[in-house]
């Protein structure tokens, strides 16, 4: 497991507004103007959050005409879900080599 990669993704999603954006996008693709309706901040602030999410690969962006449409990147979502599941679950793939019977 790449702990640094997972930690960086978790830092990005730990910001409440970005977490809410990801939750909104879990419903499907949305245009920036529709996302903005759910927040009490300006368009430049939304653009900042979207750029951070895009830079870390958590969202996909398509430009159609003058609008940007955003959707979740399922590959990155899987990295977070699988990483946390591996760390927090009672699985046989634990880090404890000497105490495998306790894993």
C-alpha cells in the first residue's frame, strides 16, 4: 500500500466543502453552476476547490461550450475506499507479520 498517496488523497477530501462536492458528484455529472447553488461562496472559491480535486485526480472535467461538467473519477474513489478498507478492516492482509494469527 502506498501510504503517502492515500494520505494525500485523504487530506484533499478532509476539507468539508470538497467532501460535499464529492458527495454531490456521487449523484452524477454536474455543471459548475449547479454545484455552486449548494454553497454560500463565490465562483472563484468553487473554482479553487474544483482545481484541487482535479489536480489530485478525484474528479473528471469535460468542457462543453462555455460550461465545465464534473464527475467523480471512479479509479481514485476506489483507491480511497480500498485503502481505508484495508487499513480499518479485520482482514487477513494486515501489517502484523509476527502476529498473523491475531489479524
